[in-house]
């Protein structure tokens, strides 16, 4: 393999692929990047067996071929090379990187040991505007669990929403649940509802973050694939039954509260300094948030709000409350309550696209 | 603090507290050597001993077997921590009437700042006499007291005053009072430090005060400088009243090193229960769980886990502790000690769960279950209600557990360091069978 390419493009290719290399590899080969050169393209791939990234760049290929080398080493040298043309040549044992005046050799690993990286084939099932896909991930992913004992909750459900012919992204750790309806172009009819590791979705959001490109999505060989420009992220699915969340939606028959999101964020942040759990009091025209840590200190703050319905007091884990309030996408935030022991709802004002359901804390 | 009047710091120290309480509960012990800690045939250490036992050379933290050889005629008791706690709280109730500035220094001692109470109660020395008289009259317990301008001098004062006495060191007289005393009387001077000082020809606190602080620092490090100040009666430390506990810990040494890992697991559950009960009593929850394991060769390991949702439920703590234990376990190696420590303490609350299913509402149900058990135990004692898997562990039911050691001997036994250890061994309480038991709290 002999390829040359501009250092800038080559570096960006390698850094993108490196996102797929786990910092804690289970097999040495997984610390490597698979580099392929053929028909005018240089392709870099990586995988941690849960997710793989395959990305490509135009290059002048003098001799096609493939190799696997340490991702970290290749990434480090690419980052430090001066601007200009870089040539990459694989020999029998070493990949040689040449830049103006410099020559760097990286020991090759066995390309045949590298896991098969899925290649996108055919058309996408549906396409989502990049910005709205990213914000859907940001709005929901924090509700996901990191507890490996309940694998289903470490993923986000992506299910088709036939009513709106869009998809809904849902995440929960059993203490709170977030969902977001996303508009798509194309048909969702063929989409199979599935649970995708939230870690992977966060990576997709990060990779899509730099560009305005649409995110194309499809299901292939029981794996979910996301294509953003020249990058393809493939993810394994999480087996299992996602909890039936629809029954949880609080009706908010008892009390509804509307107030400015930024104001509430500030009050919650201050309250958190004094305790993990917030006593959240709803009164005729204001809220009162109190927290305390015995023998350490306490806080009390009132904030004006439009309240309809009964007055009540409910307890929340401060962190979960803040996550929900921050995820709201409108200037005003709407909260609905049924009972201090039952889930409460936080949502965008006058919109049904985003909902955050939070289970209260029973305060003592 | 009063700017014109010098500080008036009282150190009050209950005399042979555990033994005094035992005598209160069983007057037949009066005048006899009493040793609290357990049976001399067991592996424990002396938690407390009466003056009669001390006459035979017995002292606290001494192995029980040794105490048994020195003083075989003593009455050996397992100890009843709940009873000690009950009386400790009654003492605290009396102290609280005189000043809000109280720094508890253990289950049986405390510092009080009496500087501000002259107007309300009169001169500090008068107040001290009144406090001691009330403790004696209302509770029937002897207490020694030291009164001076600083913590260290008052602490030494109460030590010198024992048994059942009161020493007042007037402002300006601190150095003079300390000078003739042997250096071991200063808090923090243990056997090792004492030997180092003796090697330097220092025998009294006065010798120590004459040494330049730099010289002492070069021998003992930064502690040397502090010690030098203390030797001259200088100690500006303020009292730290109501210091919130940073951690709650309990640990247990097995009677015999064991490879019965099921026994260890059950013990972990018992320890988790005790820790969580202490948490709930203080309205706290933990976010960091640690398990400590000591093998028979004294290799000691700790493993931690951080929780996202704070808990005060032993069920959750035990689930994590069990897994941490699995991670520490070396199969085939005998275990000497196991401990549970909870830190990252925050205000309590019970986080509910969203989904229906077997686990639905479990957390809330457990919450009320634990609350009910706490109430029962508050009235009838810890062992009045036990889980099946831990019922065999308590000393009156099974002899293989030596003791349950609070992280430190302290009010509510909850303000221990995570490393735990403590010094003295205290028995877990037995069911209330003896007469003369206080009606509540034990």
C-alpha cells in the first residue's frame, strides 16, 4: 500500500476513526486502526465490538492494500506533523509515514485478526436533519442508565411513530425517563424498533456535531447504522424488552406550573449546593425550593410561577430535576403533577415533542 | 467568644464509663473489679475496666486473655453498647442546658465552651460543680472535669482530677500546672513518642516546654511544633460543635479466622444494617460504600463503590457490599475481619422507581419496613428483631463473633473514620433481660 494525502485531511480521518477505539481494549488488535487504500480512497476503521466507525477520504493511491497499526501512535504522529503532503506506505512489518524530511515507522498488527467492519449498502431507511438528531440525543441521553446490571436501560429506544411518521427516542434509568419525537424524511415503515447503546448515540451526536450533514439511518444485519457524510457508525443492538413507558405519562390533573426555564435552572443549581434532595413546594403564585444537609447547612428560595390547580409539596433528586429542566428546549418550562408519590412531568411549553418524567423522592 | 474575659473551656470525662453504667444496672458489681469486653477465653480486647481491675495492671485495649491472667477474679462482661449510648445521651442532655457549644469527643467525654455562660449561670467553676453534681444526682454516674483556657489543658486537667474530681487551672497558670506532669499526660503522647522523648532526656511536660520548638519539630515533624505549644499550655483550637459525621462504619473481627464465606456475607448484612440504622437516625444517606477485609495474615484491603442515588437502606448497601466482597475475596484464604464503611453522606430521602413489575415500589416499601424496624429497635433493643440470616450472629446466640466495633467509640457510634479500627472492642447489645434497664433507647 502506498498512498499520499494532505496532512490535514489524513489527520482528521485518523482522529475520527480513533473515536471508536476503546481506552480499555479487551484484545490487543482492537487498539489498532484498520487502514485500507483502494480506488482513490483511504479508509480508516475502528471497533470496540459494540460500535464500529468507518470513515474515508480521497487520496492518491499508488498501490492499494490494507494494514492495522496502533491507533494511538498513528493519531499522535498525525497530530504533530507539519502541514503538507504525507505519504503512507506499508511494508512487511512496518507502516512508514513520510512527511517533509521525516520518516516514522509504526509496527504493523495482523490485519486478518481485525474484526469485520460492516459496510453500508443500499439506501437509508430514513434521514434526520443533523441538528435535530443531535439535540434529540442530548435531550434524552442523560436519562439513560450506566448500570450494566440492567443492560436495557443503558440504551435508548428508537421506535417509529406512525402517527407523525417520525421516530421517538426514549431513555430511562428507572428514576426518570426522557423522550423526544423527531421528524424524519423518508419512510419509517421498515424501521424495526430497537434499543441502541446510549454511548453509541452520544458518539454519533459528537461525530455529527461538526457538520450540517443529515444523519441517515438504517437497519442492516440486525445492526443499526448511521451515516453522516463520509462516516458510518454501526452499532450492535441491546437485546431485551424496553419498559412500557406510555402508561407512565402523568396526566397533570392536579397541578400545572409554568415558569421561565433559565430562572428555574439557576434556583435548582443554588439549592443543590445544600443538599441532594429538593423539597419542591408549589403555591398559588410561586414555587419554594428548599434543601438541607443535616449539621452542614440548608437553603430556601422562592420563585414566581404561573400555577393552576392545587398547592402541593413534592421531593426530587436535585440532579435528576436539573437534567430534566436543562433538557427543555423552550424558554418557558411546563411542569405537571398528579400526586407527591407519583411521577411528575417536565416538558417544553406548548409542545408535546419533548417529555421528561421524573419519579419523586419521598422526603423524611 | 468573649473579648475581655479569657476563655473557659471545660473537658468533662466520665470515669470508667462502661463499668459505671454496668454497676448502675447491677449494683452487685460495686467494689468488685469489672472488665468490659468479653470473656477472657475469647480473642477480644478490654474495652473498659474499673479502678479495682486497674490495680491488677489491667488497662483498656489489653488482650482479654492477658487481663484474664492478671485479674482472674474480675467480673467479665460483654458490654451493652445501647445502654452506654442511652446514658451518654442523658449526660449530653444535661450538658446542653449550659451551652450550645459542645464538642463531643467520644461516647464518654466532651468539651464545653463556658466562656459565654457567666451571665446566665455564674462563674465557670460554679457551673462545673453544678454539672458534676447533677450528673451524680440524676444519673448516679461519676464524672471528672478539667477547666482552663484551652482544650489541651482542660483535657489534662480532667485526667489529673480522676477519679471523680475537678481541677481548675486559672488563666496564666497553664504552663505551671503542666510543668511537673510526666509527658505521657499530654494528649497525643503515646508509648512510641514517649520513648523518643525519654531518649532525649525529657520526662516532664516542663522539660518539653523548655525545648526549642524547632528541635522538637526536627524529631517529631510538624506534630513536634504543636506538642511544644501544648507543653507551654498554648492551644487556640476552637471547639467544633455538632460536626456532621463524614462517614459511618462498623467492623467485626471473627472469633476464629474463617473460610465460611456465608458467615462473612451474613456478617456483612448485619454490619450494613447497623450502619444504615445509624444513618437513618441522623437523617442521612450514603453515596459511597466500602467493604474492608482483613485476611488471617493481616493483609487488609478495601474496595469502594459510588452510588448515583443516595441510599439509607441496608438492602441496597448490602447488595453493593456483597459484590465488593466478591471482588476482594481470595478463595481458600481465611478471613479475620470484615467491615462496612459508608461515606459521601447527604440528606436522606427515598428515590421512587417508575416502572411496574416485581421491583415496583420496592424501594418505598423497604423504606417503611426499615422505619418500622427502627422504631421497634428503639423501644426494645437491636436484637429484639433480626433477619433470619443474621439472627445466628449475635453473641448471645452464637459464639463465633467476637465483637462489633464502631468505627470509633462515639455518640451514636456513627462518626468513625472510614478506616475504622477504633481501639476498644464493644459487644453488640443483648436483649433486654436484666432488670434495672433504662426504659427507652436501649
